[in-house]
């Protein structure tokens, strides 16, 4: 190799190395943090867990516990009845007083008409809703609170005809063979008039 060329190559390497050193001096050097700084830096410490605070919840009122109440001594001694009282004692006593109070039904006063004399006890009874006559000499069927019962009472042909004539005259509705219906005051009469089979009727008490 030419000694002159080798010399130039070395000079060029030295120049490159010098340029690299100069560049390295101009770059900012990174400072290493000491262990003490890393421990004291609050930004590097782990954050505490986030805690939510909820307002205290008021306890719900509890219903009173069942009380053991001895039954009244009337053949039931030693029997205990459990009940829960949701009201104060004063209100409970008032409620018992109202329940124990007996309410008497007021009898209904219906004006007596001709032919209704025998039916007056049933007409004034508020429990009776209707009366049915299936024929002369047959026991009347009384509908009391929806329950039909046979009464120890019957009507003759004369009494049945008198009853129908009274409704016909008071309501001005002609009484002929067939179906007859008339309303007199609080009473509604529906009858089937027949000379061959016999006359039968149902007498309803209308509500106020």
C-alpha cells in the first residue's frame, strides 16, 4: 500500500473521531436519579385506593311482635291466641267497641193494601226480598237474603184475586188472561192469570 495514502486515511479517521467527540460534548447529559430522590418523589408513589362515602341509612321501624292473649274463660281456658296489633291500644279498644255493638235493622213500613193483610209480616221484614205463590192452597215461597224457604202460609183463590184486583185498580192496568205486571209503591207484582192452570204470582220488594 502507498505510504502516502495510508497516512491520509489515518488523518481522516482522527478527524472523524474528533468530530464525534465534539458532538457528544454538545448533547445534554441525562442525570441519573438517586435512590433517595426516587423514594421522596410523591409522583412516583402509588395512589391510595379511592373510597366512596355513603350517608348512613336510618333503620326502618319494625312492627310490634305478636302478643299472646289468653282467651276469655268460657270453656276455652288454657288456649292462647296470637294476634298482631298494628294500632295503638286506644284505637284497638275503640274498634272492639264498634264491632261488639249490635246494630238492629229498622223494619220497613209498607202501607197496607187490600189483599196484603196476610203478607204484612213478610213485607215489613227487611231480610225478605220476594214472595212467590205457586197456586191456591200452596205454601208461599219466601226469598230471604237469596235463600228460598217455604212458609207456613198459603192463599186462597179469593185472596189471590183480591190481591191482583188491588194492583190493577191502584195502577190503572187492566187485568186480563195472560201475563200481568204492575208496580205499586215499593212492590212489583208479576203474575200469570189463567182459569185452567190457576193463577200464580211473584211479589218483589223494590229497593229505595
